C-alpha cells in the first residue's frame, strides 16, 4: 500500500514515520484543480491518498485508512458510512476486478469526497441518466453502487482510457439548532438583578493548564492586562476552595469535557473575586485540546448556570397563577441521550406521577406490525424487554391501543392487557404515543388496587405522552439508524472473515462465533451432506462454555428441524419443550415424586435445570441456502422468557446467506482436495516389495496446498523370479493432464516390463503411448531400471536414464559417481534410440535416485544442484538405505528456509551383502 496525506496549506509532519510506507504528497492547489470539474463551489482543505494491491487483505487496510483519515479530520459523524462504501468499492476493484485500487479522500467545507479508481475500464457501468437496474441487494455481489445511492449525498462513475473511478460525497450532518434547555416564564420582578453591565470573562487554557487567551472583559473584572497573564498557569490566579473530602481541583476540572461551579480569582488588587465559571473542553484545528472558561461575578451566575431540574413531585406556578402539571418536567434536564435511558426514565416518572405500582412502555416494531416491550418498572423479571405483546382486535391496526383506556379491575376482563397477566395488577390506564397521527407506541401505568384511575388520570397521562412522543420517536429513529450502520459494518466484517477460510470446520466455528453473543445467547449449526440425508448437528456454541455440552446433549435427543428452503426465521419450539420436560422429570425424581423412594436432590439436577433455562426462551431456525440447495440450518436461541427483535432476525438472515455460501465453498474445496489426494495416492504404489539382499527406501514430499495431483512418481515392483523393476520420474506440470500421464507411465511400465521387454523397448513403447495422448500429452523424464540380486551378495542393475537427473552411486570408500549416462526424455520425439547400461552394486554400495525437486532446491540465487547432492551423499558411507534417504531429505530441507515449491521423491537402494554390516 502506498499512501499520501497533505493537510490544506500545512507543511508535512516532520516527525519520523517509522515503518509507514513511502508517502506521496501534492499541494492543495493541485488537488483543488483535480476536482474542479466535480465540485466548483467547494474549497479543498485537505487530501489523503493511498494505493492498494489486488489482494484480499487490502480491503481491511482501506477501511482502516479511511477511518483513521476521517477521525483525524474530526468527521466522526460520517465515518461509518464512509467505511462501508469504501469497503464495497475497494472490494469490487481488488477482489472482483483483480486490479490495484487508488483511494483519494478530499476534505472541503461541504463534507468529504472519496474516490476509488481501478484499472479495469472495460467493465460496463450504466450511465446515471439512464434507467438503472442494480439487481437485488440480496445477491452475492455487486452492492457497491446501490450503497452509494442509499448512503451518499452525491455519487458517480467516471472513465478515462486507463482507469474507472467511482466517487461519492458525504455531507456533514446539520448540527442541532434551537433551545436545548429552557426555564419557565417569569415576571420581571423575579428575574436576576445585574449590577450594571454584565461582563463575561473569556479565558482559554491549553492542555498544560497555561493561559493562552485573555479577553477584554477579563481585564476589566480582574485588573490584569492580557500580556501579563498569558503563558502563566491558571492555578497561579485561581483561589480554589479546598473542601475536605473532595478530590476535584482546578487541574482536574480543566480536564473534564464540561464543568460548572464557583471559585475565586485573585485580582490585581490582591483581593479574591468570587466567580461562577463554565468550562468547555475543545480541540483546535491542529487536534490539540484546550479549555475555554467563561467567568462572571458570582452574584450574576444566572447568566451562565444551567437551569436546575425541577423534581417531578414539585409544583410551580406560572405568572397567571395556574397550576402546572408536574409531568411537564418529568423527563428533567439533561434528558438521557439514549433511547433506553429516555424510555426508562419515562416509565419511572409516569409511575410516580400517578402513584402507581408499575408502568411500562411499548414501541411499534420497525414494520409496525406489533408492539414490543421496551421499558418497564415494578413488573416481574419475566416481562423482558423486546417481548412482543398481542393487542386487542378492533378497528384500525392496533384496535383499542389507538385510544386512551382505563380498566378499573382487570379480573373482570381477563386478558385485556396480556403483559400484566399473573402480576397481581388490578387497575390500569394506557394511552397511545402518536406522531403526526401515526401510532408509535403505548404507555401504561398500573396499580395493585382496583378502581385507582379515572378519565382525569388518563387525560393527564395522555397530555404527558403527547409531549414526549416526538422525542421518543426521534430517539427511536436515531437508534434504528445506528443499528443499520452497525449492521452494515457487522456484515462487512463477517464477509471478510468468512471469505478468508476454505476449511469447513473453521467456517462452522466462525458462523457460531459471529452470532454468539452478538445476535443470540446460543446457536447450533446443522449441516446436510446430500439431498436425501438427514440434518446433522455439526456445531453448538453458548456464551457460557459450561452449558455447551448440556445443550449439545439436549439437541441430540430432539429431531432436527425440517430443512425448509423458505427464507426468513421460523420459530422452533421443540428444544424448549424437551428441556422443560427433562427438567420436570429430574425434579420429580430428585424429590421422590415419580414413584420411587424419597431422596435428597441429586447433583445432576443442577445441569439439567441450567440447560432448560438456557434454551427456555425463543428459538428460531434460518435455512442455509446456497446455489438453490438447502445445505443446513442455523439455529439461534435465547434464555427463558427472552425474545428476538425483528432487526436482529433480519440481520441474522443476511448473515445466514453469506455463511451458507462460505460453507458451500468450503465443502466444494474439501471435496476437491479429497479427490486430488485420493488420485495422488492412486498414482503411487501402495507399498514397496521386500527384496532379499537389497534395502529399499523411498521418501516422497508433495508440494503445494491440497497436494495437487501430477508431478513426481516412483515405483518398485517384481518382474519375474529374481528380477525387480524400479522407476522414478517427473511429468511436466500439474493438474489432471499431468496426472493422466503419470498414471499412464506407472501402469504401462509394469505391464510392458512383465511382458519380458528390455528396458529400452519398454521406454520406447511408453514414449509412443504418451505421444498418442495428443494435446493432453506431457513430456516425461524417467529413470527406469531392472535389478537382480546375485548369489555373491552384489546386485546387477540395467539402467536407462531418459532426461532424468542421473542416479548416483556411493561406494564403500566414500566416492560418488554417476551410475548412468543422460539420454533423450520421453514425449517429445517419435523415434527414440535408447540403450541400457549395466551397473553392479557391490556389497555396501548405495544407488541414490532423486527428482529435480531435490537438485533444484533454491535459496535466493543459490541452488543445491548435482554437486551439492553428491557432497551430501559422500557423508552417508555405512548408513542403511533408510538413513541415507533421511539424511538427504534433511539436507534439502535445511538448504532453504522457504517451503519447497516442487514435489520431491528420493529412492535409495543399498546392497548390504551376504552378511549385514
């Protein structure tokens, strides 16, 4: 990756970059000209560029680059969208198009523009002005432009003769403008009294606590000119109250993001001026933090002080003397900035205002088909969040939920409010939350006594609900937006992880680990090998590892879910029912209620009850469909009384589609690897014969992942009484065509040799057979020989070396010499004139035969070669054939640090003689 970063108008950072890649920088003016035709009204203030190689890991590097760049520019609001779009576009370039990607980030006063260019311009992209059919967002690729259209303010595609560039622009979100907190209307006689002009001193403090700015009002209030105090620590001037038991001092207060309070400033007159201060911590354009302090005289604190929150139990009086409903201020200030906090405070204040025993708040689901519990107080723990609550039938989508309702006694209308069944609540008042006439939720307050509420309380609660409905809906939409962005990031990361492995077991583990605990408390993955086979429980995971075995045992006793290809999640009740029955039986047996003798509770009941609780909640099944075939099921579960949110189920469905494709790819790769390995084994002899008077040892190392078929082969076989054939060869290339020649050569050698043909005749007929293969033929180097052990302890060999590395003979005195002469290889010319050479191995002699993967072992520019092999062989005097082969292999492996890039075969034969050494 090559990067470049140049802030607008600033010289490059002179600090050393360590191991960072070489940077390229261009002046800002150049960048502005570069995009002048795209955004003429924008002023480019900074740019950052990077290039990424066409490898899978570049996608993660591009995301990190964009995230770091935008966070460095202070654009945290748009980081998530920018990262998601960049990830899709860079993936299209480096993974799908297979080219390098050039990434350019431009900062302007309007926002951020990001360009991704690849070197594949011939790929057709429809013009923006035409009707664009982008396809389904659920397909397995090609979502980059759809995401641009969905998330970016502006986007486009541009072509040059050598590049295609996709760009998008993200505008900065508008900051909230308006009243953030307001106090009540007060008559003029109740307003704070100011003594003359109100002066607000503005002081700026750097990160070390030293004053960097001092306003004119500060000079008037404290008597110091700016030049006298600039550069001095604020602690020299601040008279901080040292109250026993408090640890916060002036230095700590300056480090807080916000702070308000009173202290003193020593004025030039020597007197301490009491002030009320508001501190705000900010960052300058260079990223350095500083603190801005606003100070007024203490008796004018109303100018700066944040209004205090009025307790819900208090009442206030307006200028007209009318009573103000205490629910107007029940949320308080500051309001919680998250949806859950806002809803929880709402139900607590609603309960207190109506003097109830419990309260709850329901929100509409995203598709507005149900209501779900989002907050409650005073209810049993069984009423969990996100539980979907049925509503009475009636006119409109939610029936009576659209209108305020008061129930004097729930025992008279059983089931009127299903959420309260079995809670002991008798009377209840519920009101709807509406925004622009659309039902968004329901708020209810209940009491244990009957007849507690009337229409008056319903009106008060409705009035309060109307005041908070818009804030709740705004917070809900904000939460949905954050969930949407988080879901996109989750799916991007999940896709990267799943695409990074072709191992089936690792893919199953990744599927489970991505769902637990992010989406579910526990999960199980079922796989289907063939269409006619039953689903098999392949993997189980729970966030508590101690419960995994119990869940696995439980699911093994439950018939697997039906492999239905229908998309979406469907509820599966079998695990919960079986777990409940098992726990009930265990409890009855432990208590002696099943007909047996009474005894104490056995230790085994604990795990049974824990398992029942773990799977007692909602359980859903999602099909794993790849290439129009159900290959398994993903099962997700919750503990007792918990339910899934619809957003989580939709996210799980997206994940299941990606996981199914990854699992099927792993299956196909495993099958291909198994076929290759089986074929490779079939091309080698199953075992070596035992030859009286001769030691034979073979070492074979296949190179490459999956041990692709083809390459080197060897064979040792009996020909007739007292005669044995041996061969070692190397077919050009790998793959099916090379494997065909390998199988042809090995089996043809055996057949021809057993027909009584001489060595040259065997190889000449094999040469003709290879040439008959036509376009599938491959040339072949082959060393073939026949061996006859002699009565005097020696062995007679007749050898033909057709283009193969020459065999080496090691004598007892340590000398090494070639045992044959080179002749033409096979599979190239039709008329071969081969001849055989006779070699006699005396007792103690060794014949070493290798393939070129041994002699061509490299370390940089060095190669082992024939001479290096001979040098190693000279050290093997007196060793057995097995020891010779092992020493040669160790020498070859130690010659270079890298893994071998070619197959290697070593055949060693030693004649020990009549009496073994």
